[in-house]
């Protein structure tokens, strides 16, 4: 039975009655560091299982509005394949819904998948906040240009019309700490 689905991440939560289902231990994806190894188990095109190894080359960032990390190699057109750490713990799912480049694999972290599962169990859908703005980190160069004493916070680079940020008076050029 379909409990809920999230089209943005291409994930769904199913309830299976009357069956004993094998499961894996879920690892803490927040403990991942650049240089850690990941073991990928995929089934591209439903033909046969494929095992691969990659190195985490970017830790979770909200590059596409979702906290994703990436591996240093591509696993082809794989979406939904599991990624494990060297202790055999599930740490993420490969996703083609978000792609950094053709030579890397994008992975949805296990901790974020847990949040999605919790939202689907509780609400039947995923709840996401939206401010309606774009921002960039304040670098030393930007701080110097704007005569700021530190690089703390972010610089608002765009505010979407009729967004929560717009209706609350946030403007392009504002600094949010």
C-alpha cells in the first residue's frame, strides 16, 4: 500500500503486510567526510546487480534545494541504488533527479531520507520550508567590499516576488546572520 510519495526526490513509502522484509542498518550520513569510501549496490536497467566503490567528493550541501552529497565517479543512469559505508550501514540513495555532473554520482543522504519517511508517515507528503530568496556565502572579498567586520551570515542576492521573504521586507543586498 502506498503511504505517500515525494516527486522531488523520487521516493515513496510503502506498507507491506503479511511479509517479513529484510532490512539494513541505517547509518548517520552527517558523519560522512570528504575522502570516505562508499560501496554502491545498484541494478541499472533492471538487468543485474552491480557493485561499485566510490569516494565521497562533496559533503551534503543544499545545491538543488535538497541536502545532497556526491561521489567521485558516475554509476551511469542509476537512480535508487543503495550506498553503504565500509561498516555495511546504509548511508544514501543514488539519484538521477539531481545531477552535479556526468562524471559523478549524486546521493540523497540517509538522514534526509529518514526525514522524508517521517513526513510521509505523519502527513502523507513532505513538508519543506520556503523563504523565496537566493543567497551566497559572505567571503573575505565580499566582506571587504561591503565594509563588514566579519564573514558571518549570508548576502541576499535575489528575492522572489510575492514570496515570504518579499512580504516580510527582505531585499536584495540584505545580510542575514
